[in-house]
C-alpha cells in the first residue's frame, strides 16, 4: 500500500467513525441517564467488587456486588423515597397555617404599631399557603417521576455489570486507543478519579450529614413526616448555595407564625451552628482525596449538569467541566515544553 492509499484509507476510516459515532450517540441518548448512573455506581462500588472478584472470580464477584448494592442501597432508597412521596402529599394536604387575622396580629406585635395590619392579613396568609403547597406539590411530582427510571433498569443493570467486570480492560483499551503518551494518560485518569471523588463522595457525604442533622432538629421540635424532610434536605443539600438552609429556615418561619417562639429560636440557632456549620467540618474530611473544585466551576457544573443530564448531572456536570480544565492545562503544558 502506497502512502497516498494509506492516507485515503485513514481519512475514510475517520469519516466512517464520525458517522458511526453520531448514530451511536442517537442510539444511546434515550438511555443516557441509565448509562451515566451505572457509571457512577460502578465507580462507587468498584473497591468492593475488586475484593469480591479476587475471592470469587470476576463474574461471580460482580454478580454478588450488584446483588449487595441492590439489597443494601437500592431497595432501602426506593422505600425511603416512596415513603417520602406519600408524606409529601400528606404534608401538602394537612399543612395548616393560622388564619389571616392571627398572622397579622402576631406580625404587627413583632414589627411594631407603625405597620398597617391590613397589609399583613389576606395577602400574606394566601401567599404563605400557596407557596407551601406549591413547594410540597412540586417535590411530590418530582419524586413521583422517579418511577420512570424503571424504563432504563435493564440498561442500567447490564451496563453496571460489564463496567464492574470489564472496567479495567475498558480503561486500558482507551489508553491504547487514545493518541496520548503514557504519562499524560495517567495524569488524566488520575484527575478524573479525583473529580469523581469530589463530585460524588464529597457532596453526598455533606448532604447525608446535613439531612441527618436536620431530621434530628425537626424531631426535637415535634415535626412529623420525617422521611419527607430527610429526602428533601438531602436533595437540596446537593445543590450549591441553596443547601439545607432552604429547609430549616422556612421551618423556623413556620414556628414563628404559629407562635412557638422558643422552638423557632432553638431551631434557628441549631440550624445556623450545627446544620450549616457541619459543611465546614465534613467537606474538608470527605475531600481529602478529591480535587479542589473551583466554586464557580462547581456551581455552573451542578446547575448546568442538572439542565442537560437531569438528576445525575449533579455529579456529571462538575466532572465534565473539571476535566475540560485539566485538558486545557495539559495543552498549555505541552505547548510550553515545545517552546523550550
């Protein structure tokens, strides 16, 4: 084969790769959530799978890992979310606020006689009721939509199985196929691992701790429907800027409105010092192994990931942006080396 024929063959293969790659993206697009979720779960349970694989063999170890994941994680999570959905509907139906006149009188007493009571009655009570019911109704709708994930259950399980069993071979194949030197490939793989740890383990650890602390505070002040509050706090704590305060601050306001001033003050102090303050303790511990994500990259990555990938984008978005930054850094390093 001449050099010209070789170039034409390579060009045609590249063209075919573009066509087949575009068609492949169209094929997997409907199952993108399931595929990305399987990748994240495989990353989390890989250490367990490696140990079981050494003892039971790769295939048997992978099957046992998946069964353990389903029994220990998936089933309790489905039960908790289902219970939270029921409690969300219950909260939306039974949420009772004082009548408009009572609310107006209390606020006028706190704010002073200069406030016109007519400004604090009907509109305020109506807004509080509408906002509270709207919040709970929207959350119930989101939780109810989780059942749609069952459509991609088969894709998820098969993808998880092959990622766990053949993940190392897949990574090695990517290293051979990519036109990168070994040192650069190792750095990118290591950076991806650090980004995944920061985006998944770090955020989940913080959200889990804040959910537990919030539930403990709500139990102390006598709130019911604990499963709902736990799931709501966990989900909202995954979002930057918002965090658990979006749950406990309205609860403080509710306690003020219903006239339970000691409980409101206690929950406010507890939420400020313990719940929100836990972020400063838990996150550094959880992120010791992970990458130090820039706050701007984290915020844009999480909200952008949510918009593009749905819930799983909470974790995928920051990884994509962080990896993009790492690629730019590699290009700059190589350019500087060539300039020397």
